[in-house]
């Protein structure tokens, strides 16, 4: 047994496991699927000492979501191990299949239904009282200006990711924008088909690492990822959320938040350097394709459905 696995025996809930394997993904933290000798399935999240406060915040989120009866992972245990050099969190395993895996094998009608349920779940999330203190948020115009200032002078990133120029120009064209009218809502922060699990027709959402408080339209930014698997799913999610009555300001606001997101991911920290270029460039190309080089505010996955 490897040394790091021996250290896991210090964790009370992991004494005696028959299987442990890494979970793939880009979110922060080392995640593992664990199956105990008694057959219980769990998710193990590990972090070093510097991750203590971030993990403690995540624990608060999960406890709150459980109290609200939201269909998501439940917290089983949290604490320190390896003489305080590391922290762990054990979550319940949600059986089922993520939406992305389902979408490739289903008819447009079933994809519509899955999108409808995902939209209803997102609306339920945004309806929860944001008990956590909202970070200071400038008006969208101020946020645009700050983003342009931060990235337009970064020659290293601009050379590495040429598409940034297009996103910056789009933001510059839209920097005179009305102040946000939406009240801050509880946000998942990474809402897309890979993080939505279906089991017996019920939708659950996982991975709250990027949970925050803000404009609810921000939670639609990653819908472009879902559209790669099914335009029907991604479109139905939006229609269902708004009960087929999409607000006039939705599309422009979404396009702006999408451009901001595409700039910010260039500064993400990836455990594997390969992802820092391949993931970002793929994401940029996908968004430019959907928004026709940022010349339209309605993505093609919705306009052409």
C-alpha cells in the first residue's frame, strides 16, 4: 500500500476500504471515489493545510444545502489528518449518471426533458435565501471596465491566448451598461451537465467548490459546455428556468458574463500544466463559435435549435 493511502487510515470514516480511485475533473482539491469494506460508497476530498479555510467554507455550504433539503451530496465527516498537515472531507456518493453521459444517447425529446428538470433545479437553487455574506459586487459596467483594465495589458496571456482580444473588444463595446437590477442570489458557480446527476428521473447537483452569491444569470455561463452534448438540453434548461418567458436583458447580460469568464479562466491554476492551454483554448474556441466571434448576443445553440 502506498504511503499516502496508509495515512488515510487515520481518517475515522475510512478505516477499511476496498476501493479508492481518483475522480477526474478541473475543480480544486484532490477527489476520490471510495468504497468501504462494507460496501458504502463515498467521495473523499483531500487538501493540504493551506486549504483548511476553503474547505471549512465548503462544509458550511453543504450543511446549509442539506438543511434546505436540496438534492446534493451530504457531509459525512470533516477534519484534519496526517498530524494536521492535511484536511479531509467525506461526502455521500450520489448514484446515477451525469447528464453529459446521458445526452449523447438520448433522443431530442428526452434531452428536452432532462434540460427542463435541470432548469427547474437551478431555479430552486436560486430561490434559496443567500444566508452567506455577498462579496462586494460593482455594477456590471464597473466590472466590465475593471476586467478590460486587468487583461488588456497582459501581453503574456494575450500572446498565449489570442482569443482574449475578441472578448476584450466585446466588453469594450458593451461597457456602458445599466446597473444590475437583480438581487444577489445563491449561485452554484459551475452549473453544467457534468455536475448534474440523474437517477430514476430525479436531478441532483454536485460540486459546490465555486459556490458564491451574485447575479443568477452568471450560473448560465457554463451552459455552453452542456450545449456541446445537446443543444436541446441547453435550450430547454433556459426555457424551463424562465417558464418560456426570458427577460429582455438576459441574452446581453449572459454574453457579457461569458466574455468575463473566458478572460478569467486564463488565470486559473491547474494541477496539470497541459490543461492550462488545452482547456482554455478549447473553451475559447467553443464560445467564439457559439457567439459567432462575439458578433451576436444569442448563442447559436439556442438560436438554431
